[in-house]
C-alpha cells in the first residue's frame, strides 16, 4: 500500500512525561484522516513532530516511502506539509496579506513586492470561499477570520498535506459547516488532510479513517463509516462516556445579577457593539447567551467582569451597583469568570500551575503574611485542586502552564474559579477545545454549581451545549437581545434562525 506519509514508532518525551510512546500513523493520499484523543493524549505533540517543531527521540518519518528528516517547519514546508495550529501563529500588528506571505515573500531589489501576492491571495480566497479583508490587521479581526488566514497561508505555499489542529474549537456552527465543505473541496483536488479533533460529530461528517490515541499510546486506527461515536469515545477515554447531560428542574431563587440598559463600545472601532441590553440571572439557574461569534458577547462579558467600562447602563450583583468597581472588587464580591481566551485573560503562561491557581487569592491571609507569600500553603492548596479537578501535568503544581495541554489549562481555570465559591459565575465557551471526557466533567460541574444556588451566565457557540445546559436562552444579535427562549420549547433550527438575525422574538 502506498502511503503519502508514514510516522513509524515515534517516541517524544518531555520532562516527567512521555507524550508519544511508540506511535505509528499512516496517511493515504487524498484522505481526511482524523486524529482523536483526550486533551494531553499526545495529538498536538505528534503533529508538531511531523511539522518539525519538535524532534522525536525515536522513530522515523517517511514521505511516499522515502525516509525524510524534518528539522524545522521550513523543511516541512519544502516537503509540502502545512499546519493550522490550535493557537494561531499570527503576527497581530501585521495585515492579513503580510501574515499570509510571511516567510514566502517575493522580493525584488530589496523591496517587498505585494501586488502579485495580493492577486494570488484574492484568487485563492474566492476559489475556496475563504473571504478575508487582506488589508485588515490581525488584531482587528475575529478568531473565525484568523483561522481563514491560517488556511490561506497553507494554500499560498501550495502545501499538499494539510494538518488542522483542533480547527473548529473557535468557530460558530455556521463557520464549522463552511470549514467542512472547504476540507472536502481540498481533498477532491488531491490534497490530504490530517484533522486533529475530539468532536465525534465532525469525524463522522468528514473523515475517512480515524486514529485514536490515549495517554500517549496508539489505541487503534478505524474506518469511520464502520465505527459508532460511542465506540470511538470509549476507545479515546478508556471507559463509557455519558454524552447526555443529566439535569433536573431548576430551583431558582433571588436575582443574583441584574443588567439594565447596558451600552458598550468596541475599544478599537468605537462602534456601539452592545446596545441597550437588559436581563437578569437568578440564583440556581443557567442562563445561556447564544449568538454567532462577534455579535457583542465578548464586549458584554468584558463590561460585566470589569475588563472594559460600559458607555452607559447599570450592572448590579446581589443588589450592589458594581458598574464602576475594579476587577478585584468584583471578584471579592462573588464574581467568577471563565474567560473565552484562556491565554489572554485566563492564565499567566510563564507562571507555574500553583501560582495560576491562586491568582485571585494570593493577597489574602491564607496565602500571605506581612507581604510575604506562604509558599507551602500555595503548593498545598494547588495539590488539593489538582487532585479534586483531575488537572494533568508533567510536574504537578510546579509545571509551567505554557507546557500543559489546552484542556488541562482550561481545567485549571475552571478549578480556580469554582473553588472560590462565586455567587455569579460567567462561563464563556467553557468547553472550547476540550475532549468528551473533559466536556462531560465541566458540564456536570456547572450543573452542580447551579444546584448549589449559583447564578450562571453561560456564553456558548455550541448549539448542543446551549440546548442541553441552559434553563433559559437569551439570543444576542448585533449587540441586542432579540429573543428569550425556553430550551424545552425551541428547536435547534429555530435557535439558528434567531442567532442569524432572520427571526426576532419577544423579550
């Protein structure tokens, strides 16, 4: 059998952890091959070895039957291998065009020539339906658009083997459908795709074969058409996983948070992006803010959590006006926040896990005395949380957070926020980029928090999550709340129409 890529007996180690333990992966030309595994199973590491970001300790890589040596991403590019990383590798103060041609520029007489490049990028973007504004700065565009830039980077370099690392973690349902179409299109033109994910629906939709990893080991490679989602999730987690959310009737109490006539401007464009928003969240309920990415959810959350000041309006928590209070004052008053961007607003990546777990509490009597930190108490507390929330890392509390897998970084944030016993918890895409085991865990945790009388505002782009977790749904479209819906009574199709702005309800 002719394989375009073979990774044979790959071993990759990091301090305290074997990320890839004798893994073999074979890729046929023209297939979409899914790589499935829990967070920390070694998927991204294996792909980083193939892309030349890491060097394996053992094992060989072959392309078309010939052994190749991939020392860095330039070698990978020369071999026609391209990669869209889970956390995009883009230069934020460059334009879209500059990012696409970076490293593959046309230079004449020491000057950068962009006219041909911009024509070529326009042609590629039209051909694959990847609409982008080539003159926009990366810092001004949303994550869905940034991902298109990453895909265009690969197409511009004419890569034939395309690695997508968790490509749908940051996309809306509509963008996911679009991406799936683009992937099928690319394969029909002779490209080969390696698709890292832990979303079983997506594997069923587009993949031909699927390789499953668990704890750094190769479990099996299966034909997707002949394997059920339940079988795949069991191979991935090593036990049966409950894909349904079990939750009883909500027992609501007093109003925990009240937002009145809130208006917020985007700090860059100065456009009004949250327009006269009013709603309340009661103790003991999960209210879900549903909408397509970029409709004002982020700015609304920033205003609630104190990251930006609203233009006008009022935010109350437990009857107290917190509109102008600082972030620390809000946290101390009982606000918890699981942010949408875990790297930007959730963690200090160069701190270790223990320090990240006490970010909002290091100044309390428990963890400091006379301005000096009590290190033993901090590590003791971190060890408790690591065990309680099953946070996996190579060196326990001393692990630099940057080196942890995305899912375990997310678990660290969830552990820190929930353990503070907040009265009002804002959870923004809390399961983004997580595997089924971790999703099951976080969903269960949120329901438990609800049942203990917390008020929860869930911001989610995953329609299934919105339908299954929420007690009430608020739909936001272009910065306005356009409907308040009962998840028991609304269909997913209708919810999609409200989110797209083609239907408005009573609010």
